[in-house]
C-alpha cells in the first residue's frame, strides 16, 4: 500500500492511534515504586528551590504601578488621543479625523517615525493596474500556511478582519501617499520551487526619487506624509516630546479610560483628556530587560548581549536599530490599570538573517549548501531568512557557513537585489550573472566573502569549521546534485547545483538580527484592550506592533510586510473609522 498521509491516518485509526501512542510512551517512562503519587522520580527539594507553585510568586518590576500623578501644568481636552507618532498611530489618527473626530497625537519623540516599508495587501487597485489578479479567496492557502507556522494559536478574527478589508485600506493609503508625491510599487513575487512559501506580488511599498528603496525607506516617508495630512490638511495637532507615562481610568480603575498623562521635556506633566478614546501606539518593549525576560525568554537569552536595555539607551526617534527599540510604555500603562496580557506565549519576535550567500530574493536564506561549525548540513536550505535565522540560532555558537562556486551565478538569468520591483518600475534592477560575480568580488575585498581556487584553501579561511567533515558534506552534496535527489534533506532537485567549478566562495555568519518584539496587551478584533476575562476596557485601544495575539511563533515573513500591512494600515484605518461612529 502506498504510504500517504491519508493512508497512514486511516491505519492509525484502525489500530487505535491514541492507545498505541499511550503504550509506546508508557513503555518508555521510568517508574519508581517508592515515589508518591504526583511526585514520580522527584528528589526532595530545598526551601529555596523553585517549584510549579512558587515560580510565579511575586511581581516583576514593570508590573508595579507608580503612584498616581496629580499635579498637571496643563490639561487639554479632545475626543481622541493617540499616544505615539509611528505609522500605525498616525494612520489611525488620520482615519479618525476624516471620520469627524477631533484628534490629538502625543509622542515621546520629536518627529514621525517608522521602520521598513513593506506593506502586505490583497486585492488592491494597484495590483489590478499591474495585471495581478489576487483576491482574499486566492490568498486562502498562503494565509493558512502562515497561521500553521504560528501553530494556529493567533487571533484568527483579527486576521479575518484584515483580509476582508486589506484591499480597501491599501487603496485608501495609496490615495493619500500619492497625493503627497510618493510613488507605489509592488515588490517581486516570492518564488519557492516547492510551492510552500510561494506568493504572488502582494507587497506594496512607497518611494520617491530621493529615497528609492521603499523596502527600507518607505515607512518613514509614509509616517511623515500622514503627519502632514493630519496637521496641515485636517487641522489636528501633534505634541512632540510628550511621553505617555500613566493612564487615567475612572472609578478606581474599574471604569472607562478618560485620559493619558504625559511628561514633557521640562519634567512637567500634562493631562490629555479623551471623550471617545485613548489609542496606544507606543511600539514594542524590547528596551525593557525584565519584560523581555518574562514575555520573550528565548529571544532574551539569544540576544541579551546585543540588546541595549535601560532609559539611558532610549531613542524615541530610532530608525532601523537592531539593539532594541522601545521600552514598553504603552504595555506598562495598560497593565497598571487592569489590562490583561495577550494569550500567545512567548511573545513572537521579528528575527532574520539566515545563512549568508547569494540569494534568489532579498528575504531568502542562501539556497546552496549550509554548514555548521561541525562541517555538517543542518536543514533543507530552501527557506527564507527568518526561518533560516531560527534554525541557525540553534546551531553551535549560532554559526553557519555558505559555500558555492563561480558557476552558481549562471544558474539563473537574473538576480533580485534590494529595491527591485514587479514590472521594474523602480530604479533598482536585477543583476546579471556577470554583475553578481562582480558583487561577490567586492564582498571579498570588503572581507564579508571568502574566495579560493580550491575547496581546501577556502575552508582554511572559514575560521572554526571542521574541514574534514565539511569536505565530506560537500562531496555528498555534489553526489545529490548529480543524481537529482538529496538523500538528507530532500532539497528540490532544481536547486541542487554541484560545487565544482573554481573559484570557490564562502561566507561565515554568526548570530541573527533582532528587529522587534510583537504584541503585548490582550486585544479583541476591534482593537479594544481587554481585562483578564476579556471584558473590553471602555475608551482604550491599541494599534501597530502593540496589538496582542496577532502573531505567534516568530514573525517569519511568510506573508512579507504583514505587520505594516495589517497592524499598521488595515486595522488602524478601521479603528479610526469606528471611532467616528461612537
């Protein structure tokens, strides 16, 4: 009988899969005749040892609410107060103002800010203009794969709301951005010969002639455009250097949230009253050591020597900073007035940077041979740079090597580079094989690539690698390429190319790149912040990276640009519109 997944499940059902599994597990479990029930195999513990009953005792530093601030230099009243001048908060503010609300934005920084630029959106007018027929129905498989990658425990109601309104909100954004002189493009489709991560052109970014790399520079341009629209076109106000430090919740922290208290540059406090809503848009909490240790322990352990914690390291105007971003001001303010933490644990982080080497797409892992310090392959190399990063972090010393030959450049006619676009509408264009080889030579000169005429000489340059094992791994890899079948990791035959034509090139990459931590406070599909029993706290909302339970596992770029597209565009746009109806 052919061993398919379906036949396997039928067979398991016929013999009683659960019972069979229980027998297997039972046969492997050691028993102790002297152990008490519930204490199997446990030695006596000391009074200071942590147990399941004591591990959660006490409070973390950030959970302890400060004394209420009661002395204000100024009180300002409005309908909606948005706390944060990032792209999500400004998007929400513009949408709310267009819906008839009086809006104030308060910001700890000195200007509009954002990072990156890729916005995932489905069914937009620009896609249609470019001949891309992609609807929410077509996206079903891509969405399902992404949800499964997050072990299916994220809030699918938020995903549904994003998917149903994605095209509408991006069309709205396109209109506003192009009216301010920006241009839109689609990033190239993602190719995966296995089909698992393959996706059509659905990532939008914005650029201009002075800043043509929309993938990196687009979001700051959009944030600045939103601020211009809010203040100069819609007549609303932004108060910079006003750091939100406390929320005011009426009736002894049992009623609605009616105001936010901000500390100004001179140390004084201002109270901003909101008759409709306070919208938190303060970003992540990666600058707070204790919050990272509690809510993102894996990332904390992997990056605690890279992240710079503490007030002295804060920069509220930070761009692409890989040492942590924000201190969790909004999350803390919410906890202090009774908000619950999200259900997904641990909080997922945006981490990328797989094995380095020439990639077929900007967000790819190197698809050629990947080796660890022991000289062994450790994965199917056909993945993107987020999944590849997580795999590399679990290798000895979080180190990986990529190795290829000069013929690798001619395995395809052109190579995507940073800033390329669908239809080649941006200045950046794909590289020819000759241009790609020239870029390798430049990297050799800079020291980021290594080059030699023999594999032995190349491996001598790759510090720390087990040379003997690496040569054996490359020999096996070449055999797999010749026979068209990878016996170890089943890499697609179309990606198996021999490493045999000198000169040879290699990379060594250590660690991965931390971007931010996602989520925080418990949030329903309407972006209301909730208590532990899921009761919405009246008058309190959040947008952007703060939205709880939208992601799970790791932010893996399976749907590139989903944070900007969903959490910083669609959902804030809808919230602003909803606030106009209150």
